[in-house]
C-alpha cells in the first residue's frame, strides 16, 4: 500500500467548530484516517491580537506536523485561516493547507436583494483578508460585517450540554438583518465553523427567512480534491480517529461528544508558545 494512504488528514480549529467540517470530510473520504485538533487552550480566537495569534499558529503547526505527519492540514477555522494561511504555507512549504474563508463570492453570486451579511468572530470581521474578498467579489452588493463575541462559545456550550440561550442567539444575529429601500438581507454567511451547530436556533430567531451559507461541505470537497482517495483494495482497517486538545484536558462531557463524532480523546497536550 502507498505510504501516503496511511497518513491522516488533520483538521484544525480553535475548538469544536471544525467538527462541522470533519463530519462532511468523513462522508467524502470514508477510508481516510483523521486527526482532529482543537486549540482549546487558545479558544476563543476571535479577540486575539493578530501578531501573537499568527505566531502561535505557526509554532503549533510545527509541533502538529512533526507529531502526526499528516497528508494535509485543513484549517477549519475562518479566524485562523484569514490570519495565518500565508504564514503557514511559507513556514511549511512541503505541507498542503486547505483554508476556510468567508463565503463572500458565492453569497454575492446568489443574492437577489444585493444585501448580504457576514456573521463571524470579531477577528475575521476585522481582517484585511475579509475586506479583500469583499473588494474582489462583492462590489455590486452591500455587505454588512457582523462580529459576534459570544456565538462560538454559545455553540460550544450547546454541543456539550444541549442548551442554548435563544435570546442571546437572537441578539447576536439581529445586526445581520438589514432593510433598505424595500430590500432585505437575503443571505447570511456563516463565517465561523462553530455556527452551523446552532443554525436551527438562528433560523428560529430570525426576523425573516434568509439563506444561511455554510461552507463545511465546500471545504471538505476541497480536501477531497487534493487528498488521494484510498482505493477499495487498499482500504485500510478502520483506525480510531483521534482528537487532540492543546490543553491536554477533556472533561467527560467533551469526551462523550467526541465519541459521538467517532473520535477518541488523545491524552497529552501539544506545545505552543
Ligand atoms: N471556529 C472558528 C472560526 O471558524 C472561531 C471560533 C473562535 O475561536 O472564536 O472562525
């Protein structure tokens, strides 16, 4: 068997949001082994200053690549991708990185009203990368950038405890809904991988129906395009996929959640400066 086929695909996020991407990637790459990495010691990424977060990511990936020898790394985090994709590619030229960036282009193509909102962490909202996407693809639309400080944490809590404060969700999404000259926002881009977990609550609390644009499947497809499929004959025995948390700690609720995603918690932390 080709040695490359044994290598895992590494999926990375600051927390459990990247599980939305893992879920889709599993469907498309059923024979591939996965390592899921959550930088929970650094969560949330949304309000980090840019230089220290970039440095942290570059240093962390040095350790992750050395420890897991992945076939490719999927940065299933908009906040990290919009900041550090270039730096990671420069630091590790032999590694393939798949990034997750706000789906501004597809939103601009699909909107009928011309009013699009991008819901993301404060970090993603302030990035030059995000502004450049708007300048490049959405000049004919009015794009409202909405930074949410709490939604990623609300989604984490919901996934662990099954509870979400609907009033808090409503308060966070309301700025996305704009009415102007008889037109209304018709697309909200979910530009944080945590948000698809609470999209049903967003739908319920929305003042009018919109398309909630989720990129997890598109990211998984991108990974499929670059990672070789393992042929039927060479299909490896199903390995246990593992989850690595940079804190080295996962409480029983988190372990159960990971199990639900077919992941075994790997004890031990990962060094990051
Ligand atoms: N899931 C991350 C993203 O896609 C961000 C969550 C956070 O660390 O605040 O942007």
